[in-house]
């Protein structure tokens, strides 16, 4: 399966949000990654469903909504109504993770679970069957523009093995510090969705970076 590229709108110029989303519409991007931060689960605040709804009205690509918030189960339906196509909650924020996953699926959205850098992929052993996607954080969540944590690579390999031995089609998404320098290694390890914030939006020609990220691995045998 060809990999997917999800530019992260957090790195966009918010004074030109409409234009930035139009760039994504016109690009080879597959999804738009949308980071929701509450100042409690992570030490930063981004925006809420009101802005997601506005983005949805102009975005032609599926919205990949990453909830970095405590008690995400309180807001799942509202984010779905605002236009989320994929909803990801954090393992570390959900004492009743199984219930939260079912809640996401009941809305009709695809369900993802995110793991912080310190959380082992083996924590998901008993819910993997229920998931459409696992998001591995390759930076500590809360800010764009951070340095990629290389320990993520063995985690991708291990998770990929867990998925293939169970014959599942769960997508592995990598989020944080992803760019042209590490995309190929991530894809070879088994990643299928690459989130790219700064590497895309801070580039001189963002659409070109998206298309380069999309082309990576074209001539390599993928796992
Ligand atoms: C970090 C967010 C990421 C962030 C990625 O907490 O979850 O999605 O926007 O940005 P870059 O690609 O700049 O690390
Ligand atoms: Zn994110």
C-alpha cells in the first residue's frame, strides 16, 4: 500500500489559514493533520472544534484530528460533527481506552490511539484489533518543530510486526520531526502515514516538499 502524507496545520501561517488549506487541497497530500491541545494533557493550547469546522468547510482532504487533551471522551462527538474523519486519542489520557475507541467508531469516524515516546507499543496488544490506526509520537507532544526521537524506529518495527502477525491492516502514523531526512527509514520500518508540520509549512515551496515526501520509497521494496 502506498503511504499517506498528512501535513500538520499547526505549522501553518494562521493569518492565511484559508490559503494554506488551499495549498494542501492542490497538493498531493492525502490528509490534513489537525492538532488539538488543551493546556492540560500537553503544555500548550491550540484551538477547538469551532476552528476545525471552519477548516472542514474549505478542506477537500480528510481531517485527521489528533486530540492531545484530557478526558477526550467528552468531546469525541463534537469533533466528529465539526468534520473529523479520523479521531485519535492518547493512550495516556484514557483510563477506559476500549470504551473511547468504541465511542469514536460509533460516530462513524476512523479510530486511532496515540502513544507518547515513553509508552511501549505492547500496551496496545489487547486493543489492536479494534484500531484503524496507531499514532506513534516521535517528539513529546505539545509543540511543532522539535527534533525527531530516533528511538521511535524500533517501536515502528515492533508495532509493524504485531500488526502483520495478527493479519491486521492497522495504519502506523508517525508524528513529530518528520521530514525528507527520515521519511524513508520510517516507511521501511513499517510506517504508513507521515505527519509533517514544519518540514512542509516552513519550506519555501510546501507543495513540492509534500510531493517529494509522497515519492519517497517509490523505488524501494516496502515491508
Ligand atoms: C506535536 C503535534 C504534531 C506537530 C508536528 O505535538 O502532535 O502534529 O504538529 O510538527 P512537526 O512536524 O513540526 O514536528
Ligand atoms: Zn499531531
